[in-house]
């Protein structure tokens, strides 16, 4: 039996979801249903929450 090939995982890039404006750190798109702990995923034509399935069209 041959060994399985290991797939490299893509890092989450959480640093890209924050913006630094002067001395303030602001968070990009948050889910209004889940609260401030969950980010909305940004796609080509929509913002989507994977936890509660909330959808916002661009």
C-alpha cells in the first residue's frame, strides 16, 4: 500500500480582515446575526456567513 500525499493547507489570512486607521483597528464586514465574533466571507458578488447562512448581495 502506498502512502497518501500530504496536501498543503492554505492559511486563513485573518490579518486581511482588519484595517489600521491611525491608532484604531477596525474589522471588515461582520455578521449582523451572529455578532462581532464572526466575519462575512467575501465572494465575487456577495458577502456570506458560513455559520448562519446569512447572505448580503454586493
